[in-house]
C-alpha cells in the first residue's frame, strides 16, 4: 500500500475492528492498516484520536457517523474511486455491527470497490464466548426497544426460541429490561449479563432472570451485553419418534447423527433416543 491518489486503480475499503475497552486489543494487522491507508473514517474523531495517540498513528482522520452517513459516504466513495485506501473504524469494536458502516460497505460493492475486513473485537462475540450459554446457534438482536410495551413485544417470541439471544443494552435501562424478560419469559429463564468487557471493572453475571433482577436492582454503570439462554425444548416422549422421522425427511444426516442431534435439541439422553430409533426401524420393517 502506498499513500497518494492517481494510481490508476480503485482503493480498498478496510473495515477495521478496534478495542472495546482495553487498548491492547488492537491486532498488529489492524495497526499496520491504520498506519498505511490514506484516510481513516471514524465515528468520532476525538474518540479515535486517543487510540491514534496511544499507537502513534498519524493517518488523517475524517468523521463518518450516523447523521452524515449518506453525504460523507459519497465523498469516501469518491476517494476510493480515485485510488485512495480508506479504513473505516467505529468508536469501539467492529464497524457496521450496531454501528455505522453497512451503507458504505454496500455502496462500495455496488461500485466495484474492494472491501476487506480486518477482524478483531466485537462486544457480542466477546460476551458470548465468556457467558457459558449455548453458542452453537445464536441470534443477535442489537439494542432492545427503549419503551416497555415495544420491549415486551420484542421479547415475547423468545418464549420458544431455541437459540441464545444477544442484546446490547444501555446501563440505565438494564433493570427495566430484566423485569420485562422476567414478565415475558418467566423467573427461571437463564440469562447472562456481561458488563465492561476488557476493562478494569469487567463483570460477568450468570443465573436466572429472577436472580439477575435482584442483582441489578440498583444503579448500574458501564457498557452492557445481555444474553438470554434458549427456551427449554421439551417434547412429550411419544413424539421423539416423530422428531426422528422429521429430521430424517428434512436432512441428509445418517440416523446415528440424527439421534445425537435430537438428543441434544430436546435435552434427552442419547440412549433414550437411540432406543426410539430402533423402535422406529422395527415399526417400519
Ligand atoms: N460495534 C460494536 C461492537 O462490535 O461491539 C458495538 C457498538 S454499539 C453502538 C455499543 C454497545 O456495544 C454498547 O452499548 C454495549 O451494549 C456494547 N459494548 C461495547 N463495548 C462494550 C464493553 N466493553 N462491554 C460490554 N458491552 C459493550
């Protein structure tokens, strides 16, 4: 990468993840890219200046935030078309994840400009990785609505959700959000609250939502990720055979794998489901 325009090729848009608290969480590759590009588009240039000063990065910064996304995006696109390399960063974590960036990335693809991700921290993945809730499948829902009625509507479908669901939440709304989770999903639903990831006061709370309501009833500070565990999947015993039939019809998996999956999904023992698979085979012979 050489600095300067007019090289007869398009530049590249680098989508660069930056620390979510601890400044040491910048990858060496991210650091090199931030030093080498012609321009860094950042959500808040004053905020990014702290990171730049810490690492001695001298690349020019320009602002790119929610309210200038469309107009500023055009200028960045123009710079890229002229051959300048641009890095996109947000205040913290991975751009375009509950942060500006998606629109610019889409515009670059439409214009045939190469886009490259420089992966690194994201609060949702960091929280999931340490919370100890199931991670094989998960859903990320961004921020919950701020008002109770809308929030409860958003939470209601989780009554039967088989995946862990991850939300970003503001500290002053956490207690109310947990009360709504409790009202919609019951006292016993497993939750995790991850606060101040990678910072001095990092905290992980794990427990039922009733316990969480008690734990977070006072004033809460800092940045928060709220995770809601899957709804318990229970099936009446007589329908395990139906489940096996359905998986066989809907997947290409061999029966031994189907047995494993059905046991996992419904929280049954492998031997119990295996017995049902033998009964199914006998029934069909
Ligand atoms: N793009 C960012 C990412 O990849 O993580 C997320 C940006 S979003 C505007 C900011 C929200 O992310 C915060 O309100 C909080 O919910 C969550 N968050 C960011 N940093 C965090 C941290 N250090 N600890 C816990 N949550 C954090």
